[in-house]
């Protein structure tokens, strides 16, 4: 059974930082492309960042470039999203994704003063 379990979300003030974690199980993690998506209220789900299995090359949405960093630890079967200089428009439910097929349950990130 595939499981993707997110943690690290919450409420943060504008300009603050959070680190999301996603622990994977039930599939072979190392060769799997991983990604973070988000969905704000009333909007479509969008890709935030992705990281490849080979070479760990990364890709980011323009709106988060320079502020967010995606990384992975294959030994821990975990993918991370470090979010710095958070803005109110980053408020959304963040979802971990594996192979563009498997989804986590989502975790709320709220940026507000």
C-alpha cells in the first residue's frame, strides 16, 4: 500500500519559513520522481516544485523560485520542501506527489499576520 505522509505545515507570519516533509512507503522511492503541489481555496491544484530520481535535478514554479527548495533523502524515503520568505499568496493545502500518480493527504500552510 502506497503512503505519502506530509508534516511540517501550520501558521506562519509573512516573511517566515516552514519546512514540509513527506515520508514515503509502499513503493520503490529512489527511482521515483517526486513533487510538491498546492491548492489554494477556489483555485486549481498547481505544481510547486519537482525533483527527479536521477541526478536530483529540480524544477520550480516561477512564483516560488528563489524562495523554495525541494530536496530528497533516499535513505529516509523522504522529500522536503523548504519554504522561505513566505507570502500570503503561498497559503494553500500542500500535497506530496510520487510519480505524478500517488498523492498524500495534504497539509495546510497558512501565511498570515
